[in-house]
């Protein structure tokens, strides 16, 4: 394996690991935060709609 192949392998490995950790971060923090905010807002709008009906 010469230097250009080794450098390409290192670049591939770094991009792959960055993508892996980004997916872990998204799956463990961002998506649950987004879902929680979305559900909370939907409940708030339902309560407001129920108040307006009365």
C-alpha cells in the first residue's frame, strides 16, 4: 500500500466515523427533542381549540 492509498483510506475512515457519530447524535438527542416539542405543541393547540369551543 503506497502513500496515496493510505491517505485515501484515512480520509474514507474519517468521513465514515464522522457520519457514524452524527447518526448516533441525531438518533439520541435531536430526534427525541424534536418529537417532544412537536407533541407538546400539538397538545397545546388541542387545549386551545377545546377552550374556543366552549
